[in-house]
């Protein structure tokens, strides 16, 4: 093992996306209702903009109001997003239904896919696409 690969192996590294949105406070409430997210950190400013760190189980992500002055744009400003979120859960059907009940739009319903996943795709009210699914057992 090289010294570089050994140092990478010993690091405690994580990557958590930050979703730029319009109406950040409403987005935080949506993610709580849709995914059962908990707030780990939240900062609100005087004009109502928010930066929040959320968790769903052990997974973490951030939500912040877009700030064009810092080149952070929401999918609504861009006319679409460049990233899809993938959420792996034990019960994709229930998680998908909860998100739709909270206001997400259906892109494709949950179904078994020939590549070995049970997955569906939603778009949240802020323009971010989420694939919700899990790998199927081998031979399924």
C-alpha cells in the first residue's frame, strides 16, 4: 500500500451535498415531512434565509437559500438541476409514498428495474430530483 492510499484509508471523510433552494425555511419543513429529516444545525438570518444541516438516518445533507452573488443557484433559477440525490432505504415504497404525500412530484413510480434495483424517482417542490430505492436480493 502506498503512503497516499494509507493516509486516505486512515481519514474519517464524509461528503454531504448542499442543496441550493428558494424558500429555504419551507424546504427544511418539506424534508422533515417528506423524509423524516432531523435538524442538526440551523442558522436563520434577518431576511429569513436559512442554512441547515439535516439528517435522515445516518445520511446528512445541507439546505441553503440560493445566493446568486456567491454563484449558488437553485434548480428553479437554472431551469433544472445537474445532480440527482440517491436515497437508499429499506422500504422504498413507503419512503416514496411519504415524499409524494408531503408534496413531491412523481417522475417515475417505484418498480423493480432490470439492473437489480427497486427504485422510483421524485422531484421535490424546490426542483431537486431524488431516486428512492434499494438493491434487490440476488436472483430476484
